[in-house]
C-alpha cells in the first residue's frame, strides 16, 4: 500500500516504543526519522529478542528504558509485543484505506506543499515537521498545538512515559527540527485544513526553547491576555547576550545565552537605565548534577551576576514559583514595569482564562 505517514511528534525522535521494536541503526541526520522505524509498515508484532539490543542503543544516547515500560509491552506467553498506539497514515485515495488494527487512516485529496514529504526509504514517505504541525492543528486544541510548535522549533524532545533522559528528566536535547519561519512559509503556501489555526498559533511561538518548562514559562508570559497569557510576547529564547568586561570575568567567557530575553528598545535611545530583562528558569537549580559534575546552583548564581554586571535585570523563576499563579502574576508585573509597560491583570474574564492556561501547562 502506497501511503504517506503522518507521524506524531512523540514518535518522531523521542518515542522509543517503536525503536524498541526494530533493529537499531544510526539515523543519517538529526532532521530525519530513524531510518528503521517505519521500514515494515505492516508490523504488528515482533520478537522480544530485539529489546536488549534496542535498549542498549537507546541508553548509549542518553535514553533510559524502565523495566516497567518493557513489561507493559509484553503481551503474553508468545513473547511478542505490539505497538502501543496506532500509526497515523495519510492516503490520497479512499480505496487505500484498509483496517488492520495497526493503522489509522486519514484521507487527503489536495495537493501538498512542495518539500513537505520526506522519503526515509524506497517505500516510505513521511510528513515534514512543517506539514506535521498543520496536520496536528486538525486534532489538537490551541494549547497542545502551541506546545507541539515550541517542541518542533526547540532543542528538546519530550519522552513518552517510562523513558527518562540522561539527567533523569522526561525529555532529551536534540537540534531543532524546524523553525517558526519555515512553518509559516508552509502554512502560508497552502489552504489545507488546519492552516489558519497553525498561523495563529505560530504568532505566539518562539524558536530555540531548550526544555518543556522553558516552553511553559514562555507560553504563560507571552500569550495574549485574551488567550490566558500575560501578553508579554516581545522576547527571544536562548538568545546570545554579549557580556561586559566585568560580566565576562565572572563566568570566563564573553557571551551567554539567556533563557528568555526581553530587550528594552528604550536602552538604545538612552531612555532606560537597563538593557532589558532576562528570565532564567532554575528548575532543579539547587541540584548537584552528577553528569555535569558541577554545582548547578553555583553556575546559575554566576550567570545571574554576569548578566546583572552587563546591564540586565535578571528574574529567576523556580519550579515552585511557576506552580503558583500568584507568583507568576507578580513576576509578569515586574517584567512589565521594568520595560515601561502599563498592564492590568485584574480583569475577571482574563483571570479565569489565565487560571485555565496555567492548569494546562502544569499538566503538560
């Protein structure tokens, strides 16, 4: 059956449910699907003997598979395992849809934008990340679509349940697979279902988020107030910040990247005493990282001092503070005040939407 695969974001790089099912091999480049994942499109079951080899392959790359996760894939005395979810397949003609318990078919008779189909072997084609986002817009709401857009344009991949990264987190770092600009180019070149919502969501998306919590913080701060955010969207993520001589002496380098950087346009005109605001998400900042072999809290402190010595206001956000909408409202107010913006976060209707968005981001 000739068909295009519309692959889910978790499957693409991070979902080792599929990697566990097939012989491991090196991906040819970071912007392509693992070249063995889809080689046999009609695979419903495979022998458990591949599990050990596949687990070793994953662990060499910082992915750790729990015994519980493996046990969940065992389906009885036959020593066979099955795909945990159906594979989404895009077909151009209705007669190509054949139910077999493994595939979920989607019919698309329109012409697809040029360059949005990637070939991973002789018989298998997959959606590009830009087309994927449009496809997801037909089944996800704005919050989930925004989370997916940030992940595709960011340098992390969320892992499925049962898998953890090298640092014990639920995600791994990898190069961004697309950019906001490339996604907009594709969305503006087609009238496929989902393009209107995709364009709207991309207005609130930024490139280069390095973690899910950075993404959640950016969404809450940057989304417009009608959508439940604080309306502080003029920022860049993990943007390079040139340090002063004093700042460079503190950290031993001339440049650092700030998690979320708000540049104050008044600075260049001599109308502001600070260059802007840098938001640093500390997360587990008080945790000694056994992999990096250094005290992360001390590193965070040096970064803060270096930024401040270079003329920036630094606001550090901890996981505990992010969990409190009251704390986040206080932080957003401080950002706005520093940038000379007039805000009002007391509107009842907007507060209700903000509570809902905050709840969704905590669940993510």
